[in-house]
């Protein structure tokens, strides 16, 4: 299997040494597409190049993006990494489980492994843009791993599963991240109109929906079906409001 469809996304990395080490780990496992979101340092400085060793082409070809949404353009599936647990961070995959989920998808479209800031990881709204979440099981005494080490662990598991030949999955094409976000925007509007979302916390239900639809790995047809359902909800709500408005009209009297 060709890893050309696999990319690594680093969100707001602050250490040049880390970025260089990530590039080297990527080259070790045959991955070349590095995307940097609002990097806090120059990824081409000497410190990064020294850590990259022979992987400097990965650094030089890396693309810079203002935010995660733009970095994920063209991607059909994204897996975000997190160390924190709790609300909105459930059904986490370990790296080996993520590899089994990820590999069959590479033949259907571009897949992103997303890593957060060295000190704070990914924000909840950034994890919203990822269909599945990964956590690396570590000791409670020191749970947080170095950024480059985390990338290496995840890529190693992908390479290991690939090497085993134990890869299954249908050949259907996946919906793009942009198609999914358009659907969720539509869903947010429709659910607000019918009063389904809590006005004080409208994202609460949507994040739960994102998680279980993320596990489904939707294809474009499935997205169209869901949007068709949302459009029907929109029409019914418009009709309900129109009829309610007509019923409230005062009768004309002589």
C-alpha cells in the first residue's frame, strides 16, 4: 500500500527540534505530507534541519496553514490525538486500533493524523474536525508524550499493520471533510430552528453526533441522504410556522 494518501498535521508546534524529529519519523515510515498549522517557530531553521537529518525534503515541502480546517482541505478522514478524557472525548482508539481503521481508508482518499500543541494538545473545537480520536496509553505518573515520539508511535503502528497484511475494508469512496462540515452546518441550522439544541450549549448534542457519524466513515451518498432528511425537516418546520401564522390571523369583521 502506498502512503501518499497519509498526511501528518501539527497544530501550533512551538519547537523546531520537535518539528525536525517529526519529519525524520515520517521519512522512516515513508510518509512525506507534513502540514503545519500556525507554527510558532521557523520549521526550516538549522535546529529543525539537524534533527531531520536526511528527512529535510519533508521539512522543505511542508505546507503552512492558518487553521486546522484549511490544513484538512482535501482530506476525507482525520484522526486527532488527545491525552485528556471526559465529555466529547470518548470511544478513543489506541494507535494499533487506529491503524486498523486508517489503512483501509487510504485507498479511498486522503487521511490525516492530527497532533496538537506540545503543552496543551488539541482544543475541543479542533477535535470536532476529526472523525475519530486516538490516545496513547501511558503511565499516570507521566502521561504526556513528546510530540515527535507520539508521531513515531502512531506511524509505527500503521506500518506494522500494513506489514502484517491484515487489512480489510470495502472500497467505497469517503465523503470529504468539507462535505461533512457542510452537513454539520446544515444540521446545526435545522436543529436550532426546531428547538432541538440547547441554546446555552448548542454544540453538546452536535459533538455526540459527530462522534458516532465519525465512526460510520460516511460516503458522499450517505451525506446526501442525511442532508435530504435535514431539508425535509426544514420544509416541515417552514410549513408549520406558515400554518401557525395563518391560524393566528384575526378574522375580518364587518
